């Protein structure tokens, strides 16, 4: 069930009516039922994987809470620990006989519980998403194994998102950042909440779980309905009008790059650059709007990333929930940038390798992640010194933006290419066109030049809208909001593609 479908609109409408007509527990059940219907529309048997993941991590959280609570009696964190009545040297302190042994035993059990949770979740993800990738490469490199497509595996929609979400819960409970929930209904809703189930944002339990309780007891507010509808309409417009049309242009060229000239390849790459941003940010916008109707606020997942002037800023603005996840659960635990340059290099490389692999089981995604890892490393080591030598002038800011934007665009070629040979073909075509222009050869056609100017115009409009808060001001006035929403809907009805493509990140 795609967001940009009549079925989803009907599901959202029915769920909203039932939600506000039900009591506390009834509201949770309504949202869970809507989530199950939403996911079952994709694949009924694969609902079982969400149930398994939820059961494992709910149980892990309860066990971690039990062992943590048991440690309170006589361990270092308890009333008679190092800070308690009988100090660390006492008979029942952390270092004392049975207390120390008990604490160490509980620590081992907590680590074992965490390990089981991670193994189950990562095992499911590895099998369904990467098993064929592993077998294919084993066959290609060593000539062993069954070869390509041996396992007939259906990739469960959203598995990369909901496994990361459930793992973050268990890790946060293990670290003592949150207390484990005692309600399986609430936890299952946290795992399966339909607006963000398929493609995020990847929410933390500390932010989302408490909102379910608040929403379940909150009265209906028309403001939430209005702001939610505004987000949904704006997201739909970005998807249907911008992303889908840019995607059609990009698909034509990337389907057979050798059949087009270099300027067409460059235009297609710019088109994909707009497509992937408008497509994914549209999904996040619709997800946030859908949740807002129920009184639930999902995190902002995009913050105008194409306005960034360096690659670190880009990653603070792009797919924020995933960037934060890898920072908090991979990069920082590895040591971050606190262990010297060599360790920083290794930590960035590992983190971005995993980020690339998370996006898809293909070497193009892996290389895309490593490419961004290299850019992040260069920015960390050299960026501050280079920027310190540049004047604080508009032309310098523009130069930084142009460089950063086109590094990101180059990375999108890797991301979009079906394989490495297609990536090489596109890069060669673009390099040939640009080289020919420098040497006095032919330039782009009028339509191609106009489209490329339109891409930069899109970025400029984004900057103006951000600085003037244009969208917020339009939505704030009832008259302008109605006119604007009506215009967006009419444009979608007139120019939307029939049977438009799914959201790009549904494949991850």
C-alpha cells in the first residue's frame, strides 16, 4: 500500500475516525490494526517477521530491566554500593565477595541478552537482504557456491528500518538510557507504527513510546488535523510532480547510458539528484503528517541538505535519523574521533561502509558509502583549515556550496547505477561532454541547459524559502493555505503520472 494511493488515504481516514472514537487501550489497538493492514497489503506472511522482532526485543528489554533492577540491591548502583551505607570495601559492596560475583554475573547475563537481540535482528536482516549478495560474490570470486539468484528471497518491506529501530530500543535499555516498557501493545506499536514503518524516520523509543500514551488520552485537536494534512499535501506534491517526473527522465538514460550523449547523462544525473531528495523527503513529510493527525510528532528527517557547504553539514541534514543511528550506535562506540587520526580514519571507514551496505546489497552502494566516508575524512582533517583561509564573503560561500553539491551529485551516480560498468559508462559520458566543452566542442541543447538551470533554481528557491520561512507563512494564513493546497492538488491531478513509481527507499 503506497502512500501515494487512494487505498492509503482511505486507511488513514478510517483509522483516524476509529482512533478518536475509542478509549485508551482501544486507540492503541486501532493503530496496531491499521499498521497490520498497511503492512499486510504488501505481504501477509512477512508480518510474522515484525512480530518476531518485536517479541525478541520486548523480551530482551524486560530481561535487561530485570537484571539491572536486581543489581540495585547489592551492586555498585544499589543502596549499599560504593555510595551507600557500606562502602566499596564492605562485605556487600561492588568489590566484596558475593556482591561482586553477583554483579559480574548479572553483567554477563545482560551482555548475553543484548547479544541474542542483536544476533536475531541482524541475522534476519542478513538473510533476507544479503544472503544472495554473499552467495553471488562467493561464486564470482572463488568459483564456489550456487551462483546468482540461488535463493528465492522476497525482501521484506521496511526490514532495514524496523530492525534498526528495535535494536536501538534494546541498546538504549542496556545502556540505561531508558526503562523497558512493560506493555507489549505499546512496544509492538513502536515497532510497527504504519506512517514510519516502511521508510522511517528511524525513531528512538525515548521519543516515540511516551507519545503513544499521550496521544491515547488526548482529545481531538483540529490543529493537528490541519497541520498533518498540510504536510501530506506538500509531501504528495514533491513526490508526484517533482520526484516522479525527474525519475522518468533519469530512468530513460540510466536504462541504457551508451545510447545517449554526455549532456543527456549529466541532465539525468541532475534529475536523479532532485528525484531522490524530493522522493525521500516527501515520504518523510507524509509520514510526519499522518502521525500528526493522531497527535504524534515524528522527527524531522531532512533539513534542506542540498544547501550544505561541506559534506559533514550534508550528513547532518540528510536522512537525519539514519545518520544519528550510525553515529550513536556505531561511530561513537568505535571511538569516534577521540582515538587519533588513524582510528578516526578506521571508524569513519567502517561506519560509512556499513551505511552504504545498509542501503542495498550491491557494490555500488558500498562504494557510495566509502566515497562519502573519504569525503568526511578529508573534511575532518582539512576542512576547517581550508575554510579558515577563505574570506567570509558570499562568493566564497557559493564556491563551497558548488563544490559540496557536485561531490554529492557525483556520489549519486554510484547510488543510481545498476552496476559498476554502468557507473563507469555514465562518468565517461559526462567527462567527455565537459571535456569537449572546455576544448571548444558542442554544449548542451537549449532544453538541457534550461533543465540544469532549473536544478540550481530549485536550490536557490529552497534557500529563499528557508530564510523567509515562506512555506510556514503560507500555511499560517487560512486563505493562502486553502488557495495553496488547492493549487497543489490541481497540479497533481493534471500532471501526475498514471501508476507513478513507488518511493525509492521502499527497496531498502
